[in-house]
C-alpha cells in the first residue's frame, strides 16, 4: 500500500519588499523579486530610501530643493515599476527619507513583509551593499528571510520562471531545521531539485572522526539522506566535501548550476573575517546565484 506524501507547508510570501537605489546592481535583483511574486501571488512593494541628510551638490553646497529630490526619486521609482518584467503584479511604491535600516525595518513590520530582496556589490568584505554600509543590518537583523543578488549572480532572472535547483547547506544544527523546512517548501512550489550540502571542516574531521576520512564522509552522507525522505516527491542530490564551508558552498553551487542557495545566517553585528558569521557573509558576496538567508 502506497504511503501518501506528507503535506509540505509552502513559504508564506504574501508581501515582498524590494529595496532599490536605482543602480544596475539593484536593478539586477528586480527580476527575481518579480518572478517570486508571480509564482506565489505576492504583493510587491518597491522602496527607495533617501538619506536623512540633504543631498550635497558638486560644489559641496546642500541640495537646495529637497522636495524636488523626493519628486525625482518618486518619478524614477514609478518608471522602474512600469518597466518591471511583471508590471501586472499587485505592487506599491514608496519613497521615504531616513536611515535605511530604520525605514526598511519599519515598513517590513507595518506591511507584514515575508521576504526582503536587495542587490549587493559585494565589495570590501560585504561592506558596500547596494544600500550602503547600513545594509548589512538588513541581512543580520531582518526578522524575515532576505534574498540577496550579488555581483557574480545572473542579472537576467530565472530562465524558466522557477528555481530549478536549490542548494541547501546544513551543519545539522537545530537552527538548520527551519532552513531546511523553508527550502523544502520553496522546492515544492518550484518543483526543484534539492541539493543537500555539508562541509567537513578540519576540526570536525579530527574531533568527531579521529581523522578517519571514510567515517567523516559516510556519516554526513547518511544524515543528509534522512533529511529529505523519498516520498516527498522531490529530486534530491547529496554533496559532501572537505574544506572551508563558505568556499565549498560557492564552488558547489557553481558546479551544480544552482539557481538559488538557501542557508542560515546568525543575527547580530557585522561578521569578523574568520568568524562563523563570515560563512553567510562570503557566500552572499560570491555566490553565482541569489541567496536567501534565514536569520537565527
């Protein structure tokens, strides 16, 4: 007697916030925001934030017409929404003045945002996001998942209007279960192949496996196989590699031609270069595809 496939809750994506500074980098993130909104029937909120200080002109003088500055931004935002790949989607646009994280945090709460989408230049160790130096606060402090599109990711969006392959790194921690559930729901919505990935660090190899490479690979392979039961109806691949997690995640996404990476990210302050926080930090900047980070 066949067993019924378990019900998988799809990600709740009623409202998506797309933050833009009108740069080519941020415009490269827009097709992904639109494609996800189309697939989930989401309302797409376009947001542009003008800094709290008035614009400084070429001669160092304060911008004489702040109202004109805001009107210009509203006009550009209107042009952007009208030119979006799916301008028939339910959408709203707003121009706000203030500190970027304060504005985004407030709007995310007020509009019950389920996903924030931004583009990133990925320069200088994640310090030059398209929204400026405070944008890492979005990545680290947002209560909802954040999708980032880095400089190495395609700016053309999804060729098939869906994520065909989703790479899901896991360290088997309790927090990674929430990431996996979200990834499985996203995979079900897109009929994706799920690529389950684990990196064996040198510390793990010595402390847990006594340097035995066979055991080091056999155990995570078995554990990854158990994470995604066959009766879910999803295609599955398992990848286990030895080395630095961030570098191997990027490498594996490139080799597999993944369309999306979904991974956990520690909330809090900026990542130090060699801290565990820096894993998500490096992946977001160097990934060949968009990355959804889920804070914990």
